[in-house]
C-alpha cells in the first residue's frame, strides 16, 4: 500500500513538473523569441513535447524524438523539456540514444540563429546541462531498480516466512497427534484389558452387568482401532531435528527443571496444584512450553536465572517463564519457529500464548489454557430391579 501511494505521488509530481512548470516555461520562452506571440509553431511544439513526456502509453522513442527535433530547431526555449527526455533515457539505460540526441541537438544549433542557439552565451553551457541530466537519470534509474529488487526480495521473504510458519504449525499438529495417540492408546488399552479380565468372570456377575462389560470391551477395542487409524495417520514419521531427543510422554515438568539445574542453569520453580488435576493435553503443552523457555534462556541469556510459575487450575492451566538479560550463547542460531508451533498447540486447547520483552531487557513466555467443562454423566441410572431379573 505504501509503495503504491509513493508511486502515485511520484506520478503527480511529474505531471506538475512537466506540465505546469517546464511546459509553461517552454511556451513562455518560445513566445518571447517571437515578440510575444503565443500562437506559433514553436509554442505548439513545446505543448506537443510536454504531452509526449506525460503520456506513458506512447512508444519510448516518441518523446525523445520530438524533444530532440524541438530543441534542435528552436534552441534553448525547449531545453528544459529536452533535459527531461535525457533524464528518462538515462534512467532506462539507453545511454547511447541519449548521447546521440545530444549530438544531434548541438549539431543543429550550430546553424541556429544566435538568439535561440544553445552555444550562446557560453559555448559549453548546454553540454554541462546535458551531462547533469544524464548522470541524474542514471542515479535515479539505478535507485529505482534497487528499490524494486529489495521490494521483490522482501515479498519473497514474507512468503517464505508464511510457508515456514505453516510448516511449523503442521509439524506441531503432527507432534500433538503422536503424543495424544500414545496417551489415549495406553488408557484405552487399560480399559480393554480390565474389561476383558472382568468378562472372564461373567458367569458370577448379574446379566445386565455382564452385558455392559461386553459392550464396554467392544467399544474400547473399536475406539482403540479408530484412534490408531486417525491419529496414527496424522503422525509424521519422517525424521526431523526435533526427533533427535523425543519429548517423553506425560513426564513431569520437575524433571526438566532438575536436568537444567544439573547442567548449571539457575531455575526457580513455583507450582500450585497437582498435575493430575489437568488433562493430559495440558500437561504435554506445559512440558513443551517449559522446555522451550529453558532452551531459549540457555541460548540467549547464558547465566541468567529463570523463574517458572505453574498453576494447575482450576479454572485454567497457567505457565509463566521469565528470565532477565544475560550473555548470548555461542550457538544461538535457531529457526525462530518454535514459538509458532507452541502457539498452535496452545490455541488448539483454547488458550493464549504471549512471548516478548518484559521489563528491563527481560524475556517472558506465558500461556493460559482454560480447563474444559466437566462432563456430566447423563447416562441412564442403574435400576436395582435389574439385578433381580
């Protein structure tokens, strides 16, 4: 948007310069050389040259040709418009054409009347203006091409960053699918195992209870198969850099803190509540958030203490990781898209992630994930009369 606005203002500036200023000056000068008469061939040529310089749809050679003829025949009154044409030629890298036009104009003015000749009053005055116009055109053309190249590069970088962010989000979704597959598959396997054990004693159980145990075992087995088909298909098995040290499933955050302390990192952990009070997805997200916060502190704030505050709800699971400024690590180059993946994970849980400067040079990583509403047991109540049937 800013670029289009700049181009529009540049176009308006050219219209004002060429049409309102230079063309008017050329018409006035041409009229002055003919005794104040405005309806002459010279004034008509000045207006025609000004219009040719403004109309962009004309072939590129029309304006230089008209201004060259006009400056060659009518001399210095049309010099300003001829300089604009030289400027355009130089900006478009048509230096040979610009030099040829200068030679034609100077040669034609050798036989022009002294009153309009470019060789008067200084013999080399017009040549100096020609050189300045060509040099200015070269500089402006190079600058314009440089700006266009930079804009194109910025656009490519923007598209590349969007693609990399989307790849990071996709990778995080795949990691979430793999983790939840492992957790849910383990729990469903336990349900299927225990219901299977109870089903072996169906003869000693009431009929309705035995039927519900069979139904529960069948449902858990089918759910486990469906889970493997759906979440297993979402799991990307291709090796990546992050797979070198896979994050353990449902490990406590305190283990990460102990490992960081053993590595010499100063970590202060404050935890309210018990991890068992929050869903497994929240515990996995907490693990990844603390892991990312400690890793960033080791890379970008060596020697700085890290303060971690955890709240295991209700009403929400909250984590805050703050570290003051420190020395930059030797190998602190990173992709910069870890936070993008974490934001995707937290957003999938209905939460919000914020990361950025905090205070005097400190860095803060915080997330809040609301706990899901408790599931109401709306199933039919057990009737004691069923046991007497």
